[in-house]
């Protein structure tokens, strides 16, 4: 993306990131940022769905991402493979609503 650092808003849907994030939370995200392990990120799942997950680790195949709530949702352990670097769309900077909080 030629170094651009666009900001955007993401809305959490579902319960896979409880207790960190709740359904309906509004997040401030930054596109075109080099992701880091442990960060929350907006990722494209293998089925094409866009979701907020935690970046776990990166290897030669790409990023592995996880959910915070092991009883809900999907992650790399469910799909059995890593996502490519292109599937990490943005990193989460902060929760804006309902209770602002940096990440």
C-alpha cells in the first residue's frame, strides 16, 4: 500500500473475542501497518469472512490467529492453516465505544 497509514472503524460481531471485546464494540484500526504477534487485528478468514482476532505467531506459511474465547468462533486452529500476510487487513489501535481503551 505504498506506506499509507489509513485509519478506519471496525465493528465487532460475535463472542469469539470475549472477554477482551464484546459484540458491538467499535474499534479504531490502522491499515497498512506491519503486524506484530499478540496484537489484535482485522483478518480475512479462509472462507472470506472478515473478523477481529489475535495474531498469535508468524511462520513461513503466514500468520496464525486465535480467538480469546475458546468456546466461540473460529481461528487458525479450527481451519488448520495460517493466513497469508495479505489476510491481515488492519491492526487494532483502540476500542472507541462503549468504553474507550487503547490496545
